C-alpha cells in the first residue's frame, strides 16, 4: 500500500514515514490527522477505501 500511495501522490508528498511495529499496527495519518487505524477498525484497509480519505485531507 505504501508504494501505491507514493506513486499516486508523489507530487503532493513532502515527507513519508514508515514506522515498523512488532504488534501488526497500521495507522495512516495525513498532516497529523489520523485517517485509518487498524487497531480501531480491527482489520487492514483496502487501498480503495484509503484513497478517498487521503483526498478529503487535501
């Protein structure tokens, strides 16, 4: 998913940070706003549901 995001938004991204976790955590934040949390949702997201959330933050 990181690769998809980087390809889609390469002109809009000033920085991109991946933080490894040993607990299977997955969180996506845009400009400090949490867009998706695997812990809260109980599942890993599909890119098709992440993209509109990223777009809403633009």
